[in-house]
């Protein structure tokens, strides 16, 4: 009997510790309430975001190495959009199976701690058979607008905006991922990446009960309505999860949930942040949770009309403000 009681006690202690470390990451802070000025900014942002999504998913459509001309068209659109915004654009080129591909990059140097780099990334390819409005036209649209919105903001840390190629299968979790090439190169150059933020499928929100699913065991701890932005990190990135949450929650009242979890839990590592974890950098994913919520994930109906445009814009407005704060303010203790 004493063995059973001891085992139950140990299980209870481990459960409490797991909850405190992985789940209980939201800081206690006063939320910002969206006012008229913010609402006007969000409405303008919504128009711009959805225009980018429509170009990527409708005008260009499915974009991957199965359709190399479309993949190149997406890269061209990203470069041309940033160039029109007055930004200096570079490309990180490499070959995959005889095809030349590129990550498209803009760098905004920091003025106080330029050696500290915040990488904000989103993949611009789509999975085979899908136009990729949400996955990941939304992430790319936010990346484009973030760089434009912050370009004249004096930043202490360097911000590197990176549109990555080849995140989707068959290159997922491979050395041919654009983010893997970039993270590996950054480590070989000795770069001090203090935060990597992956923008992954951020355009679908619903307040209806039962719209949100989870991998086991996370469903015991989070809401059943898919109306929130998810902030996901591994255990080593817990401090970054908390730091980003603090900045986001100070900037917007948009719902947010977060976890700093074991990488083996399904979904935790499913984007470009994995590449940076592999090199030992702190990294997080911002997401609407993709297949755990979005009914058109990796499907032919992943189109702009199925997105929650207003929620997408509200979340994006808060994300832009949070990144601004991460780049301009001192790091706070978790």
C-alpha cells in the first residue's frame, strides 16, 4: 500500500511541477483595452493584410517546388512589396534538388545593442494541393506589414525579418528548409539571436464552443473556443514565451494562451522555430493552432474567404506592438 501511496504522491508532485513550468506561463498584468485610435489602425491593417493574402493565395496560388514558377512569384512579391516600402532587401540563396531557391530578408539594425538579433520569420511556400491563404499567407502578410510599420522606429536590438522557403513537406524537418539553412548559418557565424518568432497560420478565430482541439494532454488546461492567439515554446524558450506574453498583453486585449512544452508533444515543433531550437536559440511560434482549429488546414479550400479577417488584424496589431517592445525595451525577468 505504501508503494502505491508514494507513487500517487510522486505523480501529484510531478503534475504540479509540469503545470507550473509548462502551462502556468501567463504573467499577471493589466490588459490594454482597444480604443478608437487602435480600432482605426486595426481596420487599416486589416485591408492591407488581406490584400497580401489574396495575392499569395489567389493571384499566385499553390507555391512550392512542385510549382517553381509560383514559388518564385511569391518570393518576387515579397521582395517587391518591401522594396516599395523603402526597405533594403537581400536574398539568402541555395539549391535544392537542382532548383535555386531563396529566403528573402530585411534587416533593421539596432542602435544600442545591434549584436542582439530578433528574427521574425514566416514561410512563404504552401503545402502541395493548397493555395495556402492561412498556411501561410497570413504569416507572410503579417511579416510584410510588420517590417513596413516598424521601419522608422528606433530600435535598440536588430530586427531581422525573414521570409523562409521550403517549410512544407517534403522538406519539413529536413536540412533543405529555408529556416534550417538560415539558423545553421547564423550559428556558424556566431550570431547572437536572442529571440526567434515564427509567424505560422495566424488568421482563423472563432468564439464558438468546441472549435478548439489540442494534443494530449493540453486539452485539460485550455479553452474549448478557438478565439485566441497561441504562443508556443519549448522548455528552453520559456523565458521568451513569458517575455513575449508580457509585451503582447500590455499592447492589446486580444485573447492569448501559451505553453512552454516538451518538443515531443504533437504540434509544438511544427514550424520554422524548430530550426532555431536545433541550433540552441530561444524561439517561439505564434499561431491560431492550425490543424487543431482551422478546418481547411492543408486543403484546397484554404482561401481568403474562410479567414476571420477582423480577428487576424486584431492579433496582428498586438503582435507588431509586442515585437516593437521587444526590440526597444529592456528584457524583463520572467
